C-alpha cells in the first residue's frame, strides 16, 4: 500500500471543522499524520476549518437534532481492511475486518526477499512481526505485510464506563467523503455518508493469501505493482481474498 504522498490535508480540514462545530476539537497542531512512506504536515487556518462539517447542515439543523459528539484523532494514520459490497453503505461481516494500527508497508518484506528475510529467519520479519505460511497478506507493490488485528467493535462509555456493543471510526478514502463508520459487536456496519467504495483508498490494494500449498515463491513478480482499483493477482496454490483499505483518522469517544 506504499505511495509517494497522501493528500490527507483536505480530509483533516473536513474533520476538524466538524469537531469545532460539535464540541471537543481534535488538535491539528500535534504530531503529523504518517502517510504511506511520507509525513504530511500542515498549518490549518481558522478560516479553512470553517469550510466543511460532519455535523448536520444549517438547513437541516432546524428539523433534525443530532447529539453532539466528541472525536479523538489518532496520533498516526490507521488502516482498516474491509469486506463488503462496494456500492453499499451498510451490511454485515465486520467481524472479519482487520485493523493496522501502524502503516504495514514500511514494516513489510518484498516477495522477492521472502527466502532470505523471512524463511531464513524462522518466519520473523526484521520489523518483528511473525509470518504465517498458511495465511499471509500482500500489498500492491508486492510487499508481504503483517496480518491486521481484528477490528475492535466495542467501546466504553466515558462517563458510566459501560461497555457499548459498537464502535465508531472517522474514515476516508482520501477523495471526496470523510464520514463516520459504525461497526457493531453483531458484525453489522454502516456509514453515515456514502458507500464503502467512497471511503476506499483506491491506490492501496490488499489481499490475504491462504492455504497449505500457498507460498510466496509461487508469486509472479511481474504482476506487481498493481494498478489502483484493480484486483490483486492470483498466486498459484493460494485462495485469495481482496480487501478494501480505509484510512482511519480517529474515533468517536
């Protein structure tokens, strides 16, 4: 999922405006958000922060009351691996989704280096993560990545400390839409705005390769890099599952 630069500034203009209008603002003056292979930082003016909102529009405010929400911005960009109908704004199956808390690309190992950097090291990557020969992940440039952890689908009420069987994330595809994704303990999910396609970052391609006969040396290196929006290549002996990649800016708290 490596890229030269993520134009994430627009997403933060959008998000930050919502936070100022809904209550607790996320600071945009702290550590810069990590992009794929590059750090993006910007000084956002108050005028810029007034340009967009996750809150209801002024036209709808008189007829639709929405509870105020607080958001917590993550110190670095996170990534969700998601499965679902790209045209849908809701569905089920989020129990199969994953989360990378750190950019898995720079911590990855190229397919061509599998034998000397993973196999020769008891399937432990230089970055410290373990490689499972029967279930492994690859991104669009041919980097074997760490397996994402299961996506958390529960939260805690900050006042009552009660466990809530759902969790809300601020997600974007780094295009036109930044919105709130709700995932629930029963596996259902929904977006407040747009479809799964709208919050998928198209240049980031990701797939899991699984099976007892599945091996990195079976990959055709000429299949990489993968074009934005295209499916990940088939690897002989592997069952493949493509995943959409969502950028996660923060969460509702």
